[in-house]
């Protein structure tokens, strides 16, 4: 998704957001992913935990309860790690 051509568009906040998403996924999703896949569902409280990290709504204005990030913040979660 992100290449060297678009890397210049990501600042430190985008990289920090990506790191937060990766840590959350490793801690809260990866250990349970196989069981959830077999059960064809996941616990609803996962949404609360994702929200508590600031991942949900990161691109929405703070005035509306969002994180105040720009429109590149959510896609930056899929960016490759910094080299």
C-alpha cells in the first residue's frame, strides 16, 4: 500500500499510530484469531478495547470524540515498519 513514493507523506504521528495498532493486534487479537475464526465471531468487548487505545475514530475531529488525526492516519496502520 505504501511505497517510497508515499513515505514522505507519513510523519511521526503516523508511525506512532501504526506501532500502537501493531502492538494492540499482537496482544489482543493474534493470540485468539484462530479460535475466533473457528467460532465465526469475536467478542463485542473487543470494540471497547480498540476504542480505549484511540484506534477507532483516529481520523475524526477531537470535537466529535475522535483522535484529531488527518485522513492518512487510519491507512498508516497498514504502512510497513520504518527502516
